[in-house]
C-alpha cells in the first residue's frame, strides 16, 4: 500500500478511528504506531521536496499518532489495574 492509499484509507472521523484502534491489542497498536510514524516521516520528506498534495495530512497523521499513544497508555494502565485486583 503506498502512502496516498494509506492516507485515503484512514478513517477521517475521529470516532471511527478511535473505535477501530480501541479494538486492537497493544502489540497491534504498537505496530500501527510505528507504521504511522514511518509514514509521517515520508510525508514530511514529500513536503520538503514540494510533491505533497494534501498538507493537512501531516497534521492528521500527527493527531493519529497522539491518539494511538493515548490508547496504548490507556490499555497499559488498565492492564496494570487489573493485575493489582
């Protein structure tokens, strides 16, 4: 899947994106996070060269990274709480 297909295939609504990632396991979330970070690096390189078509995709990608990190931390926190009980 190339970068443009990835950006297009990502859900545009925050709630849809959050619903999708909340269903995933921590390992899958970490993999998706690493992939998204790699894609962000590619987008930034395209922006420097001037070949990027949608500059808002950088901002959206950064927000998705933050969302992924938030869900990962929530799941870790919940798993630690369950271990204590």
